[in-house]
C-alpha cells in the first residue's frame, strides 16, 4: 500500500472533492528534487469543512494549490464532483475553476493595487459575461455588503485604503462572486490580528451557510481550525499522519505529532504554567526525507520499526484514523 494508505477514505454518495495519492515534486535535471506532497489522499463531502493543519513546510498549501492545478500534481488524481481536474483540457479546467475558488494568505498582495475594489470583485463576472451590467453591479454590491464592506466606498477606493482584515473580506467577496461550490482557504487569517481572525472565521461560517459552500481550510494553528472544521487532517513533511472529526481529534489525539501541536496552543492566562510535549530537533529536509515514519527523527516513541517501516492509516475510533506504529490511543469512542 503506497503513501499513507486508503483506510480513512469514505464511500460518499455526494463527494465534492476526492484526492487520491497526490504527489507534488519540485525540481528537475540536476537540481535537488523536493517532495513537497507525497501520497496524500482524502475526501470532502458536500457541505463539509475539512481543516488541514501542520507546521510550515509540511505541504498543506502546496496541496491546496495542486487541487487548483497551479501547478498540476506530479502524480495522483483530483476529482471534483466526479470529474478529474488533472485530465481536463485548458478550456474545461478554466470553466471548472469558476466552481472551485481560493482565498490566499496575503489579502493585500492578492488584490490589484491599481484597481478600485468594486472593479476587482466584479472582474470575474465581467470575464464570464454573467448578466447585464446592472445585474453584475447588484451582485457585487450584495456580496460586498454580505462580507461587511460598504459598496459605495468600494466603488471609489483602492486596496491600500483598507485594513488587512478588510482586504481579506474583499478577497472573500471576489471568491464568492461566481457562486462556487468549493472554497479553498489557504491560511486566510494567519496575517491578521487575533481579534480580526475571530471576525473573519465567524464570517466564513456565516457565508458557508448562506452560500451553501463546501470548504477546505488550511492553517498551521490547530486552535484556528477547531471550531470551523467538521474534520481535521494533520500533515507532516508531505504526508497525512492523522484525520478525525474535529472534536474527536482535540479530545483524543492519536499521533504524537498531533499531541505536540495541541500542547503548543497558548492558554490566555498568565497564571497557567505551560506543561506539554515539545518537538526535538529541526524539521527534516523534504529533499531527503527520513525512511520509515517521517516523524521518527523527532518522536519520543520512535523505535527500529518506525525507522524502517512506513506506517499506513488505521482506525482507532469512529472515523478516526492515524498513521503511526505506536498511537497514543488504540480504540476510543466519540463522546456525545
């Protein structure tokens, strides 16, 4: 069985996204080849939010970009509503991207600084000639209002006249203007203040219900994805190491890396003394990843089996799967 295995994949009658054995490798010729994503598989049901977390360099953002085919994956398949995005012609992919939209990490750099905000949000509608000019303007004004931006100000102002949080709201509006099915959020709040993060997360939750969205939410902080995600997948050095319902993963982490991420969440109380597990050593290079379990160089429970044999996904609870030879839990029940 290649990669992290397929035991965690579900038989969904209404799957929006099905990723199978996704691999993304950078470099060619004599240049070192970087294995950014190696054998990643997951699925997202309609109306579901999947959170993908991991430290910088784990391949989570590359996974999101590979789904969008920018750049296309080196190997594997990406099925969107049953259609393989990687097998589409350029014109077919261009049309499919109207239903799969992405919100980027840096909202300011993702907006054209020379264009007025309303024009930037309206551009996708103009390109696809959807409706009359008056109808397009009404759609844009309605969406801007939904994300908390004054349409009249947006008609004359440019991105530099708005704060970072407001620019992210504008980016969200632009992503929604074509009525997508799937919204990929690539660390959309990591560049924002903590108070603004909460506002944007609440906004995304409201918009998900209002626009019937399916979401993939990428973040490096488990605390950020806790409430917004239905399921959470944890990545390490290009591979999935654990996936479970959000509440289950937080209450019963099964992978040693997941436990470290949870222990690293700061507690907003100066009287509380942080007690938990810390990672030892640096993240290995994706140019030459470790053999066996990729986490064994930093794992306190690693043994010879971990160094030589790659773990595959196995169930440790209801819809809870982990790729670990020595999981922290072997069988748990989801509390109600």
